[in-house]
C-alpha cells in the first residue's frame, strides 16, 4: 500500500533530542489506517517522489538594552534546495507556546515561516498540509526553538544568530496521478523508478495556481545551512583522504625511525 513518509535521515541541531521528543517524532510517518480498505485509485505504480525539506529556526539576540523580549526569531519549513514548496504544500500550521497571543499560526503561502520575539525556549509543533490532489494526510514535526548557543564561552552578539535546522525527506511512494504531472519536472522533487503502465495525466493538473515563492533570495538565506548528500559525501571523501595522507606520513616517519635504530645498533656492536 502507498504511504507518504518523512524519514529523518539526520538533523543538525545544537541540543540533544530528549527521549520524549524522539517518541514524538514517530508521528512523522504517515501510516495507512487499519480500517482503510479502499483500493488506491489513480496512483502511479513503480514510481517514488522524494522532496528534501528543512525545518528549524534562526534567532537573533537583541542586545543588552532589550526589554522583555531578548530575541527575535523566525521558524520555518523550506525546501532543502530553497525551491518553492507550494508545488506540494498547501499550508503549514505552527503551534507556539500558549503564552503567545494566538499560539496557533497558519501560513498558507510559501515561504512557510513566521517571525516572533520573546525570551524563552520551547518546542514548536509544525503540521504540514498537502494539496488535496497529493492524496496524503498531514505530517507532524517538532522543533525545539533555541535562543542561546550551547557553548557558554562564546560571547553573545547581535550580528550572528543561533541556527538550528533538521533535514528530512518527504517520500511519496506511488504518488497520485493528479499531482505527479506537476511534481515530476519540478526542481523541488527527485523522481525514481518508471511507471508500470503508460500515463494519461488529468488535463490541467500539471500546473497549480500558487501564491508561493522560493527562498533563494530570502533575507536570512546567508544563515541557512546547506543540506546535500553529495556535499556530505564529498566531505567524508576529503576527510578519508586526509586520514590516509596522515597515516602514510606517519608510516614513512616510523620507517625512518626504525632504520635509524638499526643504524645505531649496528655502530654500537
């Protein structure tokens, strides 16, 4: 049976995720209800669509003269490549701490983000709602708003923010035909596999009237972390090469020392 899954591959965070948070993130996966016995109609067999996303927050310290609110922060869900997520996402609901006025905030156009100010850290609930033609249930995420760096020796500054992001992938296994025509050629998505039968996509479904935009020119883009499997692989390869080079150098030096020991022994006998 088809299911949409957000699989947490790795997160870049500055705090340890508590056991409770790890349990809560089990909610990220969309599971088909046991009572849902309806056949999957209008799905593209043999195809999987992957949409890399990032969710997190960026917080700025307001300085020593700040009054009640010590920080200004922005929390968001974005494409890992800063493409327009509204091709897939209809709206995102952020659940803030109850102390905020109107703690439930709904963002209905990309970029899916909100900005606030305050003095305390707390967990933000994030619910992603898809367009009806995607045919998937909402996905729930949880993010811990971080205002202060873990390393207390680092002096606070108003110029450099505290950034906490997590990387995930929304995986649509056997996507709906209605939305596949729109997603398959969009840069936000990666498509793997081949349809098991010729596609006859619904007329007019390859486009969607969207009010959203990408985050390539976002005001905070300089603080966004880069999330790329290729980049990670390159970093690992570079690290291995450095280790191998260091090992070869040590081996050479060890060989020279052994030869010197043998020479000294030979001269003393």
